């Protein structure tokens, strides 16, 4: 159910902040794709242990290129290539 809560367009930022620390990678992935994430959520996810979550941040059209450059990519050639496409 937490994944569906994260999909909700009207979910408050406070709830998204909680979901950004969820144990389920699918939940964190959905949060990373949200255009309305704040700096706290970004900071929680930019070094996520799952590269798919960090990839979701790279693909997030609501984030500036300057923010995207702060995402941890040094452990993934895939992420390096994806960020270079932006």
C-alpha cells in the first residue's frame, strides 16, 4: 500500500519524507520520480544504496541539472552514462 500512497498526487511532503526511507526499493523509486520532492527527500535519495532509485532521480524532470550532478554515480557506469545524457 505504501507504493500506492507515494503515487498519490496529493500526498503531503511529510509523508513522502517518511516513504523516502522505506525499506522497499519500489516505494523509494516512486518517491524519487515525484516532481514535488524537496531538498530533504533529495538528500535522502541521492546516495541510496539502490542504483535504480538514483536513476529515478536522474530521470526526474523536476530536478535541475545542478542537483542531478550531486547524485552518487561513482559506483555505477550505467548512472554515469545516464547523467551524461542529460
